[in-house]
């Protein structure tokens, strides 16, 4: 059992929307933190059917509730009609709720009641290194950080990832009627995995998928709103060099990318390992920023002359490059040095598999495990 970083410190005063992709551990952490709370699990067929027939039962059952704990409704996206009852109970009875789900898409797109600012929005991420005793970096690079996948032996992790994709990424999307042509969406997932971590070019992806660019944009929107991926925007503050402005897109977990690409093992020194190395570290940074209320503080820097810095934090406060090599060389510093020319105040970091941390030509070289420790101790940003 892992001690998760996500906290519910505001649940004593406010209601909370808790969203996260399936199998990130939302239900487990809610059961651990609120053992004695009233718990409506909408994955239970009887509970869902009962409340579908008559959503007002929720109000009837809770109208006289005077307990101190918040009421939990798990998988709220399965029955968003309940939100009208929740709204009434919050505003009239001053009750507090934690409403968890794996997608906010239906709520936002179909105009369901999102409680008018009466609930805080929180996101739960896959496991992070700080939550795992004796964290195995190379295992995470292959299997990803969803608890069921990271915990499993490599062969079983591969099977579980395949099942996760076939049952969840494809069948659930089909069940919710989010796409009309499931075959083209399946092809899109594969192409999106191939371009994971690259600047998004809707036209090129559309050609590879055999659909138009408008459809590809909608597919990306589905992935983003079901919390299965996210954009990282381009750094936009131009000083000397003209910068590219297309965002990059990442799936929410590197294990999912590996499974879509049939990468069941990875060896250090290969391009595939290098990509996974970078993705895992960015995945950790995204989770750190999300848990600390700094979600919008991340970008990347890429010039029209193809000089790049993988991650920029804040207003050019920190610039980070990822190189999976065993020893950082001068040639690896090109992007950071160029960035420093325009942003003299920036702290420069390169993360690698070096044996020990060191300073190299003004750049902090950090072994990956050391970097992660510094990140979660709040010493990077």
C-alpha cells in the first residue's frame, strides 16, 4: 500500500471534485482517508440503477445528515444528473461532498451542473517516485506508474497494460459514444503514441490516420478531457530567437505509450529508452506541479533553428534538459546554453544517468534519482 501525496486538507470546509484517469488509485485513497464516510459507488450496478431511476433519492437520503465527514460519490461522470441534487444539498444544507471521476468531458460538454464554483477541482496522477519505497526507475520506464502495472512482474505488467488499453482506452470511449469510427480512433492512438512528446502537427497525424485534421483535433480533445493525456505549451516570450508555438502532447503515463507501441522492454542507450526516460521525468514534474497548485507553470522552448530545451518552469526561472546517457558531454548543453543567452537568470539543469551530481560549464548535472528527490523536496521549483 502506498501513502499517496494527494491530500484532502480543504475537505473540512469545501466540497471537492477529484478527477484522474482510471486506475490512478482514486477509490483506494478515498476509502483510506474517509473510512467512515457515506460512500456512493456508481460502479455498483444496484446503486447506479437505483439513482438513475430517481436521482432525488440522494437528497431524500442525505437531507437529515449531520455528520462531520464529507459524502463520497465515486465515478460521478456515470450519472451527472446527481449534481443538481448535490448542488441543492450544498447550498441548502451546507453538506460537503467529494465527487470523483475519470472524465470531466461529459460534465463540461453537455452543460451539466458543475456546482457554480461550490467545489474545488483537484486532479490525481499515477504514482510518483516519492510515494514508492525503493523506487525502481528502469521498471517505471517500461511499466509506467499506474499502481497495478508498476506492482506487477514485467510479463504481467505487459498483459495488464494491453488489457487497460483494449478495455478502457477503446471500449469505454466506444461505450460513451465519443467517436463514430472506432477503427480510426484506434489508429489515432497508435499514431499519437508514435508522436508522444513531439510538437503536434494535426495535418500530418490526420494523413496517417486517414481522417481530416478537424477529427484529429477532436480525438486529442477526447484524450485530454478523459485525462489520458495533456498538452505542454511552447514558451512564448521571444527575445532574440523566433520560437515555435505548437504545443507538445504527452499521454498521462509512459506505460500506456510503451504498450501502444508494443515496447515490452527497453535497453539503456537506445533512442526508445531515451524517449521513455524523458517522458517519465516530465510525468513526474507534471504531477509535482499539479499537486502544488502550479499546473500552468510548465512549457518547452524550441527555436526555428531547431534549438530546444525540454522543459521551462515559470517565467524562465528553471530550464531542464533530459539526456539518458551515462555521462553528460559538452554537446548535450547546446540548448541550455542558447536559452541562457536570452534568459540570464535561468537555473540550468540537465538530468541524466551520471553517477553523481556535478556542475559542468555552469549547468547542474543531476542523476535521475537525485533529481526526483530534489523535485519532491521542493528544491527544483
